[in-house]
C-alpha cells in the first residue's frame, strides 16, 4: 500500500513570498489563481499566523464571519503581540454581533500599539454606534492624529477617515457652542475686548490651530515669549515709517525701472549646501532682493537711489552688529510664486514688513496666524517661528523688510549678544582666512 510523502514545511521567506503573490493575483482580479496560491501555502503552513490572517480576511470579505472569527482567533493565539490580528478579530466579532468581545479585541490591539490606525477607527465607530458621540470623537481624533500633515491617506481607510473627520468636526462645533455663552458673559464683564491669548489657547484646544515654537537656525535666546505678531503699540515709531510709504514706494518703482540689475536672488546657496525646501527658489529671481543694507554693509549706490527710504530707516531702532546687522531690502515676489515655510536665524531680532505693492491673492502666515498685507500698514513678527508667503496673482508683490532688536531684551542683554555675535563671526572668519 502506497502512502503519500509528507508535505515539507515552508520557511518564513517562502510563506511571505507566496502570500504576496496571492495578494497580487487578487489585486489584478485573478481570484482563482490567488485562491490556489493561498490554498497551497495553507496546506503547507496551516498554523502560520499570517496565513490564518489572510484566510480570515478572505472569509470575512465573502460573508462568512464565523469561519473568519475562528481563523483570526487562531492567529491571535499564535502571535498575540500583533495588533493587526486583534483588529481583524474585532471586525469578525462585530459582524457576528458580539459587541462586548469586539471591544475587548480593539482594546487588546491598542494595548499593543496605542496609535494603531485601524483599531482607533474601530473604537471610534464602536463608541459612535453605542451612542457615545463625544468619546467617539476623541477616539477618531486620535486616529486622525496618526497621519502626519500632508500624508497620503491609505485607500483602505479613506472612507473611515472621512467619517472620523465629520464626527470630530461636529463635536468641535458643539463644544464651541457650549463655550460661547459662558465666555461671552465673562468677556462682557471685562470690557468686551477680544482676549487674544485666550482665543489662541482655545483654538489650539479645539484643534483649529497648530502650535508653532521658535526654531532659530543659529542662535536661540531662552525665556523669550514665542509671539507670532507683536502688538503694534510696542513700536510707536511705526507711524513715522508708514507716513513715508508714498516716497518709499516711488523709489522702489524707480528702481524697478532704472536699476533692475541691482536685484539679486534672495536665496543664493552654494550647490554643496542642503537646499531642502528652497531648492526651487535657489538662485532664482522669482524671489529677489534690492539691498540697502546687507548684514551691516551699506550698499552705497542703492542708498543713493533711495534717499527717502534710507532716511526713514535711519530713524528706526535697528540692530547694529558687525557683519550681521542691520539688514534692509526691498523684497520682490513674482507672480504665482510661494515662499515655503522656514525660520530665521535668531530670536534676539524681529522682522518688520512695510507693504508697498500688494496685488490681490497675496498672503503671509506666521505660525498659526495668517494675514494679508495692506499697503502702508507695517507689522512686526518673530521670524524664528515658521512662516511662509505667497503671491497667487498675475503681478509682482513688493515690500520693504528690515530687522530690529527684540524689545523684550534688556540693554545689557543686547550689548552682550552684540559682542558675542561679533566675536563668534570674527572667530570663524579668521579660520576661513587661514584656509588655502
């Protein structure tokens, strides 16, 4: 009597390769071929958790939740520390109406991996169906937080994520409405004025605003508040420079006609440096500058062409640091051009914008606050907080930009930072001069 030879076990690499081939056949619509491959690997590795899981997925998709549940249960027993297996088991238990066991399986997946996207979506759906929309929204928010900004949404959870967002948005709207009445009473009690810091705090709490921190690329000065746009009242001299806007704009327009050669790309890095987000703008005149002062060096010819601008700037309390400051220039941003998010070199200084030529569809964001330039209306901001600018119009945008000391530094602190910066610069300048 002949007996069949025993089927040899498969190694791990072969099991993975056959499962991948089976999935590829299924994705291509060749279901019989896919099932044949899966059946073959199941025959040779009947207790492998990945094989059991794939069999369970097929059974669940074909409307056989009991068989799927049995397969997923075997898979979780074989590999209890794999969160996806518990999430799949939860799906089969839901199909069978075994809700308490479903929640246990979801929680088991989240114990293993608290940021498991599918399990968080399952928990949100469970709570929503159980009549607990507020806690459902919190679970859904945790799921949404798993995806980094701009990440591509996986197709298999696209609809579930869209549902999650709708529940979260509805919950935020309800919470905002609940806060509105009590806060309005308190606001009225204190004179009715907007409390900017409170509003930003609540916007962050409600998920309407990201938190941005000061991230200078060079010198960080500790214990300075991270203020996106400073209050105008702190800079009474802004009135004077704003009043000079017509003369400054006229000089800019003459420069654009008579001295376009004086414009230079604002981003001008050596090709050996990492360009990151500035790759498209490096050495491009789409974002150009006409310097009056460039890292403390006066550009005499440019100043001679713009005497009114120079006089207005000389009345401003600018930084004066050898080889570093002041810097002042006309910034020209071409049509259909965006300056990507970036940060400046040190929070010991602030940046001032005086808008001169602003077509429609231009904007500027610092941290979580977006503003539109208005010609003749200046603002002061901390450029070490991520900021970006855009010009979606068909004509260039032009502003005057210059730097000033951060007013929250004491006089002693300014003097010491000035000296430290100059010594630092001279120290490395000497090193460079010694190089062959």
